[in-house]
C-alpha cells in the first residue's frame, strides 16, 4: 500500500512540475510578443499578407 502512495506522490509532483514549466514557457512567449511596437506588428502583418497573397496566385503557364 505504501508503494502506491509513493507513485501517486511522484505522479503529482511530476504533474505540478509540468504545469509550472508550461507557465514559464507561456510567460516568456507573452513577454516576447508584447515587446513589439504597434508599428512593428503592422509591418510584420503586411509582410505576411504579401507572402500569403503571392503564394496563393497560380503560376504563369507561359
């Protein structure tokens, strides 16, 4: 019975560590995302839109 209790404790601690690690990754990504100025975001969106528009056009068969 004691062995089962240990496994539950280990599993619980591993889950807690996973949640904490996920929180760190999300917080880091959020900080990186908020570091952009509105002008930088606008420019990146315009570039991505231009790339998507170019990729969607069919090639000239000539």
